[in-house]
């Protein structure tokens, strides 16, 4: 990278390149989700479901409990000690989506532990102790999520002493993450749709920091996207493609991408923009225009058994200056400015590799993995 060389993101290519992506799996999504949950439960001694309150993780939690495949723990992370506001950006989704769902659907009927982790103190200490060298190291370690809160928030194991006790006792502990949905693009050269894997959905567990530490006791699983069961993503892609090909409903389920790409003002964080609620990563090209599937349609299609979440604050557009971190900027203004200044220097230094860094486009070294054709012939 220091010499301006090219960088390629490898994401299970040895396995995914062998998957027959053009063939739709015969099993239903619900069946595949159930098999995946059992696969994880059988593999580890202590299973922790990381629950943010969003639709992806809500569906994961539902699948485990509806099929009586009980995890040892559900864990949610917020920064309430820092914000002192239960409606603060992202913290609000824990208090008003995740906790109500768990209380209504899990409660005391099971022996699963509910753990709420407040990461505010660790975040404050991480920002307070920053140096120019540690900031540069952070740019390498967290490839996409360069905001102050993630300096401590991602490494949940450091925030929970009990996890170390479990691991030291010889038991295998696994954090299970409900990553983002599949990304379907249209290749205008071949005329076929492809599935890609977007790095921003996996940075929490596939980043350079975790690879550098190479801890053999560290176990993380992506619930949906895994070489152990690629049929899940393949099935999701094909049911979405089938829906998209229906000319009768096309105008109802799709939005012109030029409209969907326009961010909107955040109703929960004044002064910030969030992704347009009509925008998704399910994209096609028709009538000389680009279109994307409405997120509500995507969710209803691939998470049919899960009700829509009751509280959603959206996704912040600026991946560097995040509304979730406002309390840190208020309490440590000089340290925060130093972090943003070093980020700008880093981006300038590696411009031959990174290109013009646009914080609104999920800054990172790469954007997506290889594309895998979902169609054997042009539809």
C-alpha cells in the first residue's frame, strides 16, 4: 500500500467460486435458517447472538427461538452512560426495538441470558488515549467503520470479563453476527445479475485487527453469509430476482436509483443525513434506467417470518463523523479533532491506492468482492 500497489479484498473466494450460484436451492429460506442455527449451536459450547434491534438480527433471534435452538446469551451494545439519552442515535434502537422484542418473545421462558453492554467508558478511554501512531494503526485495522465509537465498540470481548472466564475454562465461545443482506448488481457488460459481498457488512469481524491478532480462541460467525452454508445467500438472491422479474409488480416494488440515492435529513439526529429509506443494494437495469428494490419489499421477501422492526433510526451517511459519537466530541473535543485530522492525512497519503476518499461512500480500501453470476443466460 505504501508503494501505491493495488489491493484486493478476498472473502471466501476459494469456497464461493465453487458455488453453483445460478441454481436456486430447493429448500425454503426458513429451512435453511433453521439448519444454520443448529449448525452453530452444535459447533460451540457457548453461543452469543449479537442483537442490534435491526431486522437482520431480529430475524436471526427469531429463528433460534422459534425452532427451540437456544443460545446461551443475547448481547446488545449501547452507549447510554455517555449519551444519557435512550433515544440517542443507535442506542435508541436497543432500548426501543431490541429490548421490547426480547421481552415480548424471549422473556423468562428460556434460560438464555440477556446481556446489555454499555461501551461508553471504554470508548471514552480509547479516544482519550489516542496518539498519531495509534490513529494510523486504526485506519488499517478498521477498514470501513472509521468513527470514534468503533474504537472500542467492536471488540466486545474486551468489554465483558465473563467471556474471558468462559474461554479460559476451555469452552468455545462464539459471537454470532447478523450481517447485512446480499448485494445484487447488474453487470451491463454481460447482461447478467451478480451477487457481491460488500466489505462494510463484515468489517466488524473480518477486519485486519482481528486477523493480525490471530487468536485461536476467538470465534465469530456470520449467520447468513458463510461458506458452511452458501445456500442461504443463493436462495435469498433467487427469490429476490424472481420478484424483480415480474413485470406486473415491478413499478410497485422498485424505485428509480437516482431518487433512492438521495440521502434525507435524520429525524433522530439534527444536522445529519441518513440513507434514503427507499435505497437498497438490490439493483437492476431496465428501460435505460437503474432501479433498486424497496427495502421493505426486500425484508418481507427474505425475512417473511419476522415482523417489521418497531423502531429504526436509519443509517448515517457520513461514515466518519457519526451522530452516535456526538457525546464524545462534546467531552473530548481536542482528541476528536486530532482523530479527524489524522484521518485526512491518511487519506491524502494513500490517495494513489484509495482514490478520492468520499466519506459518504463508506470509506475503505476496497468496495466489494468478486461478482458471481446468478444467471447462466441473459434473462
